[in-house]
C-alpha cells in the first residue's frame, strides 16, 4: 500500500462522485476504506477473481524453498507478517509501485522474490473491482445491478464488516476471506503483529443474510483476544 493512509487511491474519484461530476467509479475492493463517505454506496460487486497471493521468484519452490536471508519485496503489512511467521529469517523489503514497476525491480536484482496478488498479475493491477455510486442515484444503481454478483457481494459484506469493526486499514497486518456456498457464508479472519510473531485467527459460518453480523462477531472475538494491541489501536 502506498504512503498516505486509508482510502488514498479512491479520494479523487470519491470527490468527483460526491460533486456529481461522474455517475459511478470503479475501484479495487481492497482500496476502498471500510467506512464510505456519506451519500456514497457500493452499487455492484462483480464476480470474484482469484484472491490468492503469488510468490514471484524462488525457482518455483515456494516460500519454503527460498534461501536463508532471501530478500522478498512487498508493500503489504499483512503479507510481511505472514511471510515472517513462516520464515523469520527472510528480509522483507518495502517495495512500492505498480505491478510492472515491482517486476522490473525484481528482474534488476533489487529483491530475490516478490509477493503479488494473483489477480493483479492476471489483470494488470485491477483486483476484484467494485463499482461505487451515489446512494440517491437510482438510475445508475439500476444499471450497476446488472453486473452485481450476489455471492461476491455477500462475501465482501462479511469481509468489510470485519474490517470496519476491527478498525484496520491498508497499514495493518490483517486479513479476511469469505466464501459463499449453498446460501451460507464462511469467513476466515486473521490479525498479526508486523513481524508475524503473534497471530490471532478466527473462523465462523452464518446464513448469507447475516454476513455483516458474522464479520462483526469475528472482529469482536479477535478484539477480545488482543487484536487491538497487535494493530496498534
């Protein structure tokens, strides 16, 4: 995540939406702040793409196959924590920039490996898009409904409810991943300290209609277990 804090990527489009200069904005879901500005809403969540991370480099042997002390580039606190939890010997290097920039730095030998989003590699940086619009713009909401995927929207509702309740952002080491099967949503959540030495995890299931409540429930469990201390709240 780039320097500048929560919602940096979307501020300009958010302001244009609020002013009525545009009718809808398309974002990577990961870039949206947990709490939207008043008057704005998520109008549609298209079908989900691959949510996994990819290790670039390492001769195809995965994290376990990296040499001792290997330099691994990422700008994500969550990825840093997960890497160091598995391999405390790794040197996790702060590496910013778009996908092309990071790959170029890897090829130049600045790092031995990279951790990138699978979706970002497949779609050149567009990861799980979200279409946002003004809540009072009924015609645009109707248009966006045509591309909305109910299962993806349910999963995102659980994940974002967790994020909002925990109080995390792109500068905290936390993760939430929801799946929807047969009308039920399953959510896995994790909070860790920056070096991955302490990790708290929770998992829960609920009917799809209670996706947001599930997110808040898992957040409450993790906060009760000490998550606030880990993320510096």
